[in-house]
C-alpha cells in the first residue's frame, strides 16, 4: 500500500509544483533523512510513492515541506522571517497493510493536513 503525499497551494488554487519535501524516519536519538524530493506539476512525488509497501515500517515519520521557499520562488513577497518557513508534520504508521496518504494544503499564512486515502 505505501506512503504518499500531495501538496496544494491554496493561495493560487493549484498544485505546489516545485516545492521541496523531505521525508524522515524515527531512529533512537532523532529523525534520519530517508529522501528529499521536488514535487512535480501535480504537487506529488515524481517517483510515485514516498515509501512502497516493502519499505514501509510501523514507526514514526516526519515530512518537512519548504513552504516559504516555494512561495518566494512564486514571487510572493514574504516578511523576514516568514510566518511559515518549513511545515513539519510528525505522524505514525501503525498498519503497513493500509495506504497512508498525507496531503498538505498551504498558503504563506496557514496550512492543514489530514490522513487521506
């Protein structure tokens, strides 16, 4: 089933193409980087799943989304420091037989997330 993400830019009403995302897994002593990626034109990982069913473990994970850099690259003038710099989502995977989808809806001033399907 695996793990996926999708980011929508609610300021412009479009996918967050070009946003930088990092995935971390929990390890004793802190989180360790699993992968970094740039979202495609649909606001998704260009390689599909972040983790496929074979590599997904029941554990704690973190997704970090470079929100301020994305909006600055779109030409939005943000204060320094930006209200939202990086959005960090910590979440747990309990059942690796299910699909975990972690979408992010964001603007320079707000975000929301949920467990999608």
